C-alpha cells in the first residue's frame, strides 16, 4: 500500500517450524516511489550508478529476485531472492550520510538506491551479505525524478531468521544485528534500541491488584499492562509498538 502520510514499519516473524515471514508497510513520507511488482531473473547484468553516471560496478545476478521496484526502474526497493533472503529499504531522513564518491573506485561503486539489487542478487544469507557489503563502495546519487539523494537504511533477513540493519552515518558503514526483527525510520537503529529501555515495563498481562493502606485496587477494565504504550505515528513510537505487538503474537505453527 502506498501512502504519503506516514513512513514505513517492518517486522520479521519466525514460525514454530522455523520458517520465516517478513512484512512491512510501504509509505515514503513526503513523496511516492511509484512501486510496481518486478521480477529480475538470475543472470541479469547490473551496472552500478555513480554521481558521474552509469559507470559503476558491473555484476551479474546469481539469484532471481521478486519485489517492488523504485520509480519504474530496475531498482528493487523491497524484495526477496530465490534463497529466501529479503531486503527492505526504509526512509532515513536527516541521518543517512553516505561515503564520498571517489572516481578512481568507480568500477567497485554502486548507488545507495542500488544496494538492495546488489544484496539480493549476490548473497544467499545474512552472513554473506554482512561480509559482502563491506567490499563494495556505496555512494549517494541524486534521484533525478526527485532532485535529491534519498536517505535510506535497510533491513536484511534470511531464511534462518537472522537479520541485520544497515546504515551509513557520517560516511561510515554501520551494521547492527537485528534479532528483535523490527525496523522503522530515523533516528539510528542503536538509538531505537536504547529507547526501548523506557518501555520495559510494558506487558500484555493485566496489572495485579495492589493493596494500599488496607484498601485493594484493581485495574479498571483490561489492558493496564500496556499503559504508557506510545500511540503517535513517529518512528520511535511505531518501533516500540511494533516490537511489543510482535512479541505478543502467538507464534504461527507453520509458514502456512
């Protein structure tokens, strides 16, 4: 679903049989990315974009990909490959800071928009992706239809349930293990993890009655265990809600 109201939330679920499900909302804040379902076959040749043009890294897809494209181009914003590796691109405004472009490294350079293509086409697992993205140069390239370099960060999950979040901040690559299986938008992923400490009291179980000065008080109605859950649509609040909703879901029996 595309919308220009709020930005994205992603979760990863693991069923009792070990199978993995990854899902997200698809909204991009102040602009629409005009996504359509796309298929990129194994053997497809990619050519990376740089600020100088289409003179970046040339590589061939090892795995077929299905997903949602970006601005009608051969760029996947959210997709999965035939090995079950999934990548989601999430808006990361005012925090993303990609490395400076060096023309002498053009042959090993891709754009930030092209990072999902690279990961999905080259790697089968999170561990492979974690190592592989450190060997390629990722730079910001102006999206012509928008006139800006799009600020992004990414969640990568594989068929085992392993997940990471990838961010570029102040020109430095940051890779976080994302075992909790939740992502939203800015601030940085480690900030969101720290913020969760403010909500460790939240539980779906009802608060137990308490006796004060000889009189016993019980909750009014139900739901007191979640008192204090943030209800607004900011990325920090959506992150907290997604995590606590995620952890309270009954684990699915199978992938079906």
